């Protein structure tokens, strides 16, 4: 028998270190050629590491969360034949497993936690044993109230797949092997290491809060006319040009307002003490994916129409959520737009996406009674909750900028007047 050593591959772009996110095999496992053995992560992109050979796992080169140098030993495999071989496999982008979109419920999900069939009682894993599953599977299980240690995994090394969740949820209720739920007392707990994208998010947020002199400004906006325009445009052009959400209108309003407030479309190098004001408006679109928050960039928003910007926003969001966004698509923004959609709440205090100096946050639209010309009328109202870097942006300028955005959105014809 011989040995085959797989080294940490060079993922490119001058990266010297990567973080080991997750193992999908363990010592003693028999693996097949092209089977994924691990996920690793650069600054933002996650990639899969496949095995170029079949054999038995002899040793693993690191623990999840460990930062490893390119070229270091990742895994050692016993193979047929004699002699030793060292290999540096091709890393490939990680395509997230298909999961239901956040706005739609997963198929077969019930209000209560599903349980196993009595003829096939569950033998749960130990409480300390962490099941292998992708972030998409973990999120779906959490939303459905399922403890993954009760789910049989049919993937490599017992990895739990979406198909396994489907099978688990199709089984009728029984008391045999029932997962904790309802009013039953629970004493279990789970420790979740802060690794991968979650670590990167934590580091960036902590750095931003430590370095930026944050202040927030909240303003309410009457979007009744804007919503009427959006619905009219969708009825007339939706089939041919695509449906418009609120975001491209917000982007357009920001682009127009920034013409008078160049100090807000800026980045600040606080080490060099240099502010760069940008003519191009590259809008970061905060996007929540299964792995965490990412900010793909809508480039040259000032040159795009409503529909071209809407199409690009949708493409970027899909790329981010499926972990296929490139490094270029995730960098270079000059101002960020963040929205929680229907979950937007009344107000929020978003964190500035450094080195930018401003972030515009969108809260949900609600119908409220308002007094107009002495009459009480029902209007569609929405709050903008925005944050700024007070080292660069004065409070008065921030307020005037948001008021300009408000005026454009309340009189949407002004968005297109040059």
C-alpha cells in the first residue's frame, strides 16, 4: 500500500493562507475519487476540496477554524499500490446546496417538529456529536424545528442532505425516537465555533464599531405614490422587462441625491488620513445568505436604468446566496444599501461598511393614518434608518442627504428629471 498526500491548494490571487471551515471525512473513512473532503475559505469565497484518489483516510491536517498555509498538508490517504505521492488538487467554488428561498416555506414543513416512523426508530447521535451538514441544511432544519442529531445522513461520511430532511419530515408522528419539542423540558445545548464566513463578519463588524464614529438618522417617508408607480410599471412592463422591487427606486434616489452630497459617496482611509470622494456610485447591496451576510456590489449605479439595475441586483443576490460571487463582485463599494424587507421593523441602526462613510437602511412599509390638509387618510409609510461616519460626515449633511432622498421618493417623477 502507498500513501497520497493532498496539500492545501493555491486558490489564487496571491492568497497565502486559508481557513479550514469543515471536514466531511474522518480518520478511517473510505473515500472515493472526486469526493469532497473539506471546505476552505478565503476572505469571502468558500471552495470545496475534492480528493483526486480513492482510499482510506490516514490523517487530517487541521481542525475547523484553523488558518492553514497554502502548501501545508491537508489530508493523508492510504491508496492501492506502493510509494508516496503528493498532490495539490484544484479547489472549486462551493455551490450552496439547493434550499428554499428565504421568503418561501420549505416543502413539507409542519408547524411542529416532525418525528420518525415507529417501524424505524431513531438512534440519536450523542449530544456532543455534531452532525455533518451544510449551512443551508442547518438553517432549514432550524426553521423547521428539527434537531439534526435525530436525522439519518445519507451523504458522504454521514453528511445530512436536503433529501434526508425531506425523508425525515415525511414520516408520521410517533413517540419512538421523538425529537425534543412542544412543551417538553430540554437540557441540551450546542456550542457553535465562530469560523468561516461568520468569523469574517464578526471581525469586520467589530472593527467597524471600534474605528468608526457612528451616528444614525431615522426619517419616515410617504411611499404611496412610489408604490403606485412601481405597481403600474410592473403591470405594463413586468412581462417584458422584469418585475421591479423597491430597491432600484432607492438606488436611483441615492444616485440623484449624491450629486449634491459628494462627501457621502466616499471612502475614508483612516491610517493615511485621506478621504476619497467617488464620482461613480458603486452600491453595496447587503444580502443575507445561508452562510451569513455578504455585500455584492452594484457597479456604476449612476449609469443604469431601473430595469438594468434591478436585473443586476437580482443576479448579484443570487450569486452571493449560492456562494458563487467573485472577489470583484464583493468589493469596491462606495455606499451600502441594506434592507430586511418585510422584517424591516420600525427602525434600525445599521453598521457602516468600512471604509465607506454611509449606509442607508430600509425598514418595512406599513399603512398608517396620516393627517393631510386637515383630513385623516391612509398612507403607505416607510422609515429609512441610516448610519454615517461622523469623522467624515457632519450631522447636518447627513440629514439633508436623507431629506433629499425622501423628497425624490415622495415625488417619484423627480427621479427622472434631469
